[in-house]
C-alpha cells in the first residue's frame, strides 16, 4: 500500500471480527516504529504485545473501554525516559512526546498497510495498566492499541473521516498569513 493511501484510509476502529491476526505481522508493524526519529538517536520506546485474554480484559477495565476485549491483541507502548532526560534535561520532555507520537504513527500506518485495524487508546488508569503488565515505576505508559480486523457489516456504509481543508491549517511565514507571497497592488 502506498503511504498516501495508508494515511488517508487510516481510521479508528472500535469493533473487531473474530478472525485472529498473525502476531508476526503485528511484530513487523512494531518494528516500523524503530525507524522514527529519536533525539540523539536514543531509542526510548518499549512495546508489550499482549494476547492473554485476562490481561486484555484488565486493560479494557483500566481504560473503561469495553470494546478492547473484542481484540485478539493489544500493543502497549511505553517510554523509558531516563537516557533522554539525562542528555537533554527539561527539553527532553518535549522530545519524548514528539518521538512517541512519531513512532506510534509509524505503527498505525504499518497496521493500516497490512489491513489490520486499531484505535489509539490514551485514556486509562496508569497504575492499573502497570499492575496488569508488571511495568515498573519510571516507565511511562504512552498508549494502548487493540488490534484486529474490522468486521464487515452488510448494508452499512463505511464511516467517512471529517475532511479538513488544507487552507484552514496552513500559514506562510507568520501566524494567520494565508499567502505564500504578498499580492502587489497595481497602480493604475
């Protein structure tokens, strides 16, 4: 799948079919996250691939999002921030957020390209996720991604993404400037 197509077709899916994805394909998608930019080339992310139904149920409870139990796998993304914070101090906090987002987007696009579906889960009780998966203090839980196949529902049109026009988010050279070059007035 071309990257533009993956970007445009990617969406959040909150229901999954009974078909179980290949865990090897999911690992290939996780591997794509390694190629995102990292401050100082210090890779801070860790991934936990969960297929244990009891643990998936605990993750659903920790996030108060019941649909997660329909998935066959959940990927939990964590950050070990110590090296980045030692290298960049306070500025490292910003870098950690940026690189987690970049890596997660690589994961999302790779899942899309393989025909897998997911939903970015950012709302959860950290301590419950830590407890369920044995994650130590000092490791930040960034997000969770239940993974499966989107169910095919007969007679139901696919949900369309809200279209945001480029001119509503793009400025040139300064805030709110909508033109690349200034328009020169003609003297008549």
